[in-house]
């Protein structure tokens, strides 16, 4: 029987590679670091697309950089205000819902999509996709961007529930390396963030330290 895919791609085709995956007790979210203009000209090789929106909640942005940054700035303000009102950190679904509402209400003007990942005491590790237009989906693993078209098969074959932290981190690193090796507008370094109940860990893998699967 054909294995059913555990994820659906971010419904946007920006020049990047972003992903997130749940493991046993936490979540890994990551991206490449290349920004391009017009899909061909590489304007930056060092941009960090994994943005912290609250203590244990991060999101990856894709699409128009200006649009994505404006949405994230607004979302961070709303979540900070929400946490003060509730006297408690916001839930991951709350952060994803704020992004969804902003994208939906401004869908005619925005060209941006997001992967939101984090940990909260109510549901533990979670991953949400907010696509162009404001659709919100919960997934155990998801990916997006132009580089994702090269790694659907790898993700379907290699992702499994309840991986260890080390297994999931290696899975995410391999997936980014494969995408960056094939997609000419994905590249630079791999930015990865590991989020658990204990806290947040940032991992940066330089381009010359990424796994190699073929001659480049």
C-alpha cells in the first residue's frame, strides 16, 4: 500500500527552503539563509528566516521579505500584549492564529507565508502552516519554498513520529542540505532552532559543514 504523506507543503512558491518537524518532546524549525530578488539575483547569503515571536514560539518566513517582516512585527506586539493580559505565555496555536488573521485580512496586499512552531504546556510541541491567503493547518512535519520541491520524497521516506532530538535535528539538517544542493536560490548556512519544555537551542550549520549527498 502506498504510504500516505504526513505533510502538505506551504502553499506559496518563494525562493527559499523552510521546514519544521515534531520529535518526542520538542520541535525543530529551520531554514536556509539566502535571500533573492526576482528569483535570480541573490541579495543576501546570511539572512536569518527563523524569527522568535515569543519565548518558545518561532516562525519561518517565506515570500516577500518586507511583507513577512511587517506581519511578524505586528504579531510579536499582539502576542506580547496578549501574554500581559493573560499573565501567561501565549499558546502556539494563538501565535499561528494571529499570523493567520493578519494574512487573511490583508490577503490582497501580502505575498507572505509562515511556518509556526513551538512548545506550550497545554499541547507540547506543535507545528502550524499559515499559507498565502491565511489558511491554517496543523502538521507533524511541513516544509515550504522553492527548495522544498526537491525534498518531498526524502521527507516522506525519512520522517517518523517520536524521533529523538538528535534524529530530528539530523533529519532537518539533511533535508535543508539536499534542498540547498539542488535549488539555486536556496543556500548559505542552515539556521535551526530546537524548542522543548526546557528551553530553546539555536544551531547554525555553515555551508561547508552541511552533509553532502552528491557531487556539487
